[in-house]
C-alpha cells in the first residue's frame, strides 16, 4: 500500500538512497510491531503447565503473569532488533588467517564488545524475571541470622554465572558465525510464509544452543565452581560478616538444572525470533525505484551508491528482479535512449560490468607470477571452426587481433584488525601482529593462502545479481531491444564474463603451499561462482544459438564460445 500511495503521488525525487532510508525506517517500525506476537507466544509457552492439561493453556493465554512476561520479552526483542540494526553488515569481511573465527572477533572490536555486552545484560534481565515469576534460588542462605551469619547461596551464584555464559556465548556466536551478515533470499516470499518456514529452525536452534551451553557450563563449574564460590565468599567476608560452609552443589540438583534449561531455552528463543524477524524484514525485496517518476534514473543512482552497501545491494536486487520478471521495465530500460550521459542500457550494464571486473582484477592480483608463454598470433581472416547446429560459421570472426589487456591493479593491503581499531588499541594489536609475523608459526597463523579468496567474494550476492541481470537483459534483447543498443555491447559483455571465468577456474585449481587443492574447503565460493558464470554463458548460447553467425565475435571469444555451443564446457 505504501508503494502504491507513493506511486500515485508521483514522487519527483530520483535519489534512490533518500527513498531507501525512508523505506528502511518504516520496516524497522514494522519489525517492532511484529515483535509483539512473538513475545506473547514466548510468554504463553513460559507460563504453560502441561500437568494441568487444557485448563493450563486457557489460563496461560490470559493470566497477568503472561502479560508481565510479554512486556519483558518484548523489551528483550526490541533490544535485539536495535543491536542488529546497529551492527549488521551485508558484505563479508575478508580474513587472511587460519583462525577466521578469532579474526572476526578482532576485526570489529567495538561491535563485538557491544553485541556481547547487550546479550549479557538481556540474559541477566530475563533470569531476574524468571526468578521473580517462577521461583528460583535466593541470594542468601539463612538471611534471618537464626542459624548464624548469612551465607551466599551457591545455586544463586551459579545461576548468574550461567546467565553470563549464555549471553557471552550467544554474542560471540553471532560474530564468529557471521550471523550479523544479512542473507538476501533469491525467491520472494510473503513475510508470513518466510517466518513460518523459520519457526521450526528457531525452536531447534534455541533448544540445541541452551543444551550445549548447559553441558559445557556443568563440566566447567564442576571443575572450578567450588573455588569460584569460596573466592566470592572471601571477598564478601571483607565487607560484612558472612560464612562459607560446605553446602550441596547446584550441579546435582535436578530441579535447578531443569530451571536453567527452561529459562534459557525461552531466552534464546526470544533472541532467535528477533534475529529471524530482522533479517526477513530488512532483506525483503523492495520496489524503491517505483516510488520515483523516473524509475530508471532512480535505479541507476542506487547502483552507483557506494556509501551504504545495503542500499547498493537493494538496488542490484531490484535490477535483478526487474530484469528477470518485469517485461515492462526491461523494455523501458532497453528503449530509454534519450539521455545526455548515454543510453540507460549502457549506464546500467557499465555498473554491472564494473562489479565483475573488480572481482576479476582481485583474482588476477592474487595469481602467482608466471613466465609468459609464446602464443601463435591469429592471422587476419583465419577461419576458426565454430559450429552451431552443424553448420560451419567461419564468418563469425572478425579479422583483428585481440586487444592487449591492461595490467591488473595492485592489491589493496588488508588490515587484519579493521578500521574500527584506532589509536592505542590498534598500536598494541599491530605490534603483536608484527611480532608474530617474524616467526614461521606466526606467518602460518596470520597469513593463509586458502583464505585470501574470501576478499573477492565479499559482495558475492551482488556479483550474482550483476551477472544474471546482465545476461537476462542481453537474452531478452532479441525481441525487446527495438533500437539495437545491446547488440553493440555483446562482445564486451562476453569478454568480461570469459575473463572472470578464466580467473575463477585458475583460482579453483590453484595449489596452496602444501600441495593440496582448495576445491571443496576454502574455494567453495569460487566453485559456486564458476557455476553462476557458466550458467549465464549457457543461457546466452542457447538464446543466440541461431544468431551466432551474425554476431561477428572476436577470434578469442569465438574459440571460448565453441565449448558452450557444443555443450561441453
């Protein structure tokens, strides 16, 4: 409805970023509204008593305790949405270490501390709510002094330590597993269906995470718990009169273990709901360009917007959806030729090619130096046997030599600790890094050839959208390009794709220092991108199968296209 109202009002602004900010703010408000039913569901589950049967369910739906729990669960959910909005990212941070999880924690130290601290505080809040509503270990044994000085309850101390461990573990997991990186869906689904599909996974993940942390905490506290308890009691004894007699360990109390598991399964479930809701709301496909009168220019401004990776990703996502599913907008792009800066196809294709060429340049920069091999030049007018449908196509070639490629750009230095680390913090980290680099072990830890390729695919999804949008527009130009603006650029598009494919295949089979090949482990993204490029070239070959003779491709591209024409690439 918001899109239709804005469309009817004929917004004159062609600034994609300005329109996108308004849409994203509306989506965050909607996420806060959608958090209410999730908090209510968690509250009902928390107050449900299965021993009382259906009457317990009816009471849990309307009890005052459910309402109170809903309020606190909603506060926790809003805090999770806010921390995700503050720390999310859409590009994958490149790492050069054999320990990428550790490096992700160090790359954005401020964000890591913020995330971990927030979840620890939320864990304490929800533990306090559970203790107040459902009972739990009180802080002191014998507080009335009837049996001597008060004594710290070990179960109370263990509960708060466990809550701290859950918050730290969940925050660290979000950072190390890159769950703060948004994953854009390839298929458009309604919010209800997207949430419905993720609910079982959220329940499973919450139970599995809480159980795993509980088991690890039980083992750790069994080893060092008594020492920690005596140390805390010793500190308290210096402040006021207290005692620390031997008491039963909470680790062997079935009711306490059940209380911990029940409490923190619901706590993690609240966090999981907020995480899934934020990702679904933010990555939902947009139609921002439709809010502008000049939607082509608006879309182009989004493709060129480099200040916010999220906005640029949304623009490429809209381009892909328009190229794949909207014939009206495809025709509008291909026939929009009255521009002072060039046709709309030329400008949009240039942005897509720039994304692919940047990745190609990074792969070339990582390639090891090789001795140049002599190549026999192709003589003018030489016929290359390229066949389609069994018919020879000697005239597919132009009699000219391929252009000499420009030297690849120098690779940009990768900062191990990121731009967030500044001042004394960065000086200390950099000094430690330099000390480690001087040793063979440190070089092995901090520099990994296997992990260098991740910098190429920091914008993996953006590259996929650029490739598929480009090929889809070329494919549809057969019937929708009324002015022939695409035909003059087909050779440039194929040259870009073939250059990227060559570098991808070289990188996929490139050996690291140990002689092993990185096909399935470090280069799984490379293999996936190879399939994307090959599929795009096969789409081009099948679409132009009957028109290859008229394309007049350069000799090198004709040779490369022969494998796809024979369906043997």
